[in-house]
C-alpha cells in the first residue's frame, strides 16, 4: 500500500459481499513465496484487477457460509439474512448464528466455482461510500513499514535491465550481446540472465542502479516491439 487507499477499498469490497462491518475485516500482508504475487498498489491495478477477484471470492464464501447456516438453523437459504456477520432466519431473529461459529477453528476450504452470485450494485451499503482509511494512523505516526525499509540478512538489491522504450509489460526484445566484465568495477555487482531476461544484483542499491546501465548490452527487438518502442531502438550504452 503506497498511499492510494487501495487496501481500504478492497476491504470495502470484501465486507460488502460478506455483509460485514468494516471493523470486522482486515488486510494481511502476504508472503509471495507461498501466495500469488499480485504486485503493489500502483497504476490503478489494485482495484482494477484485485477487486473482481476479492468480490468473487467473498461471494463464494458467502454462499458456503449460508449453506452451513441453513443446516445449523434448519431453514432454507432463501429465508436467511445476514447483518454484520450474523445469519438470521427472516421473521425469527432469535434463530441466528455467527459466521465465526459456523467455521470454528477449522480451515474454510471452498472450491472456487465461479458461479456464486455477487451482490447487485443497487444493494451496496459500503462500496462507493467514504470510510476511514486503515493505513493512515501508522503513516501519520511513522510506524508504517514500506518495502524500501525492509532489511533481511544477506539481502541483495536488484534491477531489471530493459531496452529503451519498453515497459514492464512490453517485453519482447532479444539479447544480442552482453559483456559481464563491464561491471567489474562495481563492488559485488553480478549479472543475472535467464533467456531474454537480464537483471543485475548488488549489495548496495546504488551499486545495483549503476550496474543496471550495462554499457556492453545490446538488444535486438522483435517485430511486435518495433512498432511501439522509442525511436532509439538499440541500446548500446
């Protein structure tokens, strides 16, 4: 979360589908070694890409929870209503059960069918409203930890090396020539190459930045790239 408030907006999406209060949901920073790497909150990608996924997942969860509640309360799903995570039988408020009691301490593993109905926009109570952002308190009090502040023993800094005119999603150029000895003067710098991918790593961030300007690296662009890349089509240093 770099400051756009996406973490709060995504919580609104989840809470809306699950009929929860904003105080009942929270975000968890995931470990990309065991979870999908969906990137950071930049270029409007968090909401554009993430909210449909969260919305559908929450809808699947709601269907599963209502099915559990139907069995527990011995009432058809059509007669159940949810408010702040409490499932009740319509017209019989004394017959109710909380989401937490339905799941207990078990893992809530549900198959993703892709067919769970999502809430119509006309029924929204949270999405589209102004709510208190969950990231502001720690940022104002200087307690928020940005990724640039994370220090791990033995960590290396890296930079991806691209031909000029190509962005993160426009790969396609092929490596013609690279002389790794050209960065020997930069302490601890090394070239990382996997096929057409070229990167550099170093113990210090500035050394990685300098190494990323490899003077001996030349690319040959593909036909698809030539039509959209900058006029300076060969990077020669």
